C-alpha cells in the first residue's frame, strides 16, 4: 500500500489491485474565526472520533445514493479501521467543489448579504469553486470552466443535475430525522469514462440544523446509529 497524498481530513493510499484506500482522520476544518466550519480551508482542530463518525455518515449516504441509481466511486468501507475503498477517479482540473445551497448561510451571506438574510430559502442553488487553498477556493462560472478547459458545458449541466438529485436525497432523509439541510458540497470525477460522485459525504461537508441550532460535526453521527 503506497501513500499518495496526506489530505486535510483523509490520507489517500494506492492499493495493489488498482483501487484507492481513504483513511479518515480526526482533523477538522475551521473558518477565519477559528471555529469549526464545513466550508473552511484550514485544519484547525482535532476532534476525537470525528474520522469514524464521518465515515459512518459517508457509508450511509453513498449506499443510499447507489440505491438511487447514481454512479459513485464507492466500493466498501471498514468502520473499525476508519477506511473506505473506492475506484480511482480523475478530477476536473486540480479539483472542484460543487456546492448546493438550500438556505443562505456562511460564505453566501458574506458575499451577498446586501441581497439576502441568514437562513433565507434557496432553491437548490448550485455553485462551483476551485479547490485552491492559497486563493481561498475561488468561485468559477460555467463559462470560465469551459474557456479554461476544465470542463465542457455538457458535463457541467450533468454535474448540476446530479448535484440537485443527490442534495434532494440528503434533504429528504435528514428531514425524516427532524433535521434541516442548509448546504452541502460534493466532489465529482471521471471513473472509467463516466461522471461519478467521489470523496466523502459527511458532517464535514454539510451544514445541518436542528431547529435554529447547528448540529455539531460529531453530534450528527448520532442520528445514523
């Protein structure tokens, strides 16, 4: 097993059979204020049990999404070891984050606060940002993605449609648990020539509320036991 990358929340290994092993860690991202933030770019906290909690939620949703007929890179996982086995994927450019917003919060308010209020309903609004920590993960438009050769227009529309379908699955499932999904970020890549959902789907990738209270990263996992 060869280490390919040490990531913020996961380490990535190449397996002998050609697949990839993701080792989940207890590291968490924080925002500019130093507080836990799913949209943060900097690892600023270590939360005991976070890796296993993130993997439990990821396993739950990847299997639910697979049941819905949506292609992903997921193969299986080992909750005790904190690992997930996936198919190798090719990212778009150096990586993109596809964000789906159901309610205005976080960076959306910081950018557009003159035109909206915190918690305002948004209708599955899809945004795309580059994975570029040094530049603060800048937002990018469909036109720029095409012009820079990162993604063609047809693929963009496919990702947009898939993002809304997956976000609806999460929204409905969380709603049944008495929770409200505010926003979610996904990653996609090409697997065997097909667009696939990749990376993870955990509390570190979404903002979920119970009433008006944000559900802490490790607290969310309790709803999946």
